[in-house]
C-alpha cells in the first residue's frame, strides 16, 4: 500500500525508482544522504516511512499499489518521471529537488485527504454546494457567491427540478411575506445565473414561464421537468 494511518501515526511508502546510477538506471541506495535527511524530517513531522524496491526499476510489484506512494528518483529524468506520474504515482522526488520542496511534497501525500462531514455538502451533477463554507463550485470552479446569491442557489438546489415562484423566493430567501414592488428577485437571479452558467454549454438555472425559476442539474432532469410542467423551460431568459 501507499499511505496508511496506523493509530495516530501516518505512514508513507517510498518506492526506489529508476534514474539512479548503474545499469538500466539502476537503483538508488536507501542510505542516500538526501533520502535519509528526507526520512528524518518526515519522522519529526510524525510520518513513518517505509522504503521498498520494486521488482523492475521504476515499477512496483503488482501487489504493491503505486499511488499514493512517493517514488524516489536518484537522477533527474523527466521522461521517466512523466511515465511514473501517468501510472498513478503520488509524486516523484529526488536529490535534484530542493529539500524543502521534497519534504512539502511528501507531507502532502502523507496527510490524509480531508473530507467534508456527512450532510455538509449538496451535489447536483457538476455542482457542489458547501454548506459550511457557504460557497459553491461547478466542475471544480469556485463561483464566488455573495450571501443572498448563496441562499438563493441553496434553496433552488434543495428543490431542484421544481419551479419556485417569485413569491416563494421572496418568502423563503428574503423572508418577506409581501411584494416590495422591486425587481430584487430578478436582479439576484441574473447575477447568480451569470456566475453559475457562464461558459457552460448546459445552463442549470432556468426561467419557467408562468411558474418562476428552477435549477436543472442534468439533461435527463430537464427532460423530466419538461414533461412534468408542460415544456415551459426557457434556457437562459
């Protein structure tokens, strides 16, 4: 395995890769001074390391998964490094790299990936809404929502595929039980749509004639919504 958590101790595998001296690239010696210094620094950071040799230079045994282990490359070999990364190596380091950078890369792999607690994110297709940070991302791109825009998107996402009337939005987003006689809803919908749908081939925020606004996360959902409400969905208006 690569990264493992054993109690409070984090563990990182270091695979001796190709690019060292010797025939066919050879093997880097585990006693290499740079490698020893890196392992010592990781130990001080609370990360236990295990050095192992693959059966073939640069490649691990089949029962030893490459990712997310780090591959130790004694000599700077860009082509070999690209091949290892393409195979799924967590990273490739060696004495040709600045010690601080090598340590930072190793620590990044040793630390477990932080995942959001259950119930703190809402996902609709390529849209992810972070309920803790009160932010949203589409296809990995942060939308940069203001408070009211986030609240509007959150409500539409919780009721995805169901048109929400202007009166409903005023009540549930603005906490108003009367119509203020302004275009505040239309303005915020327009701003949200610009952030959510710009540069994407599939617009998610739809205007439903005579019914309000709906968030449609996928084409299948859109066709289902069209069937349910009589095909009144306008793509961007």
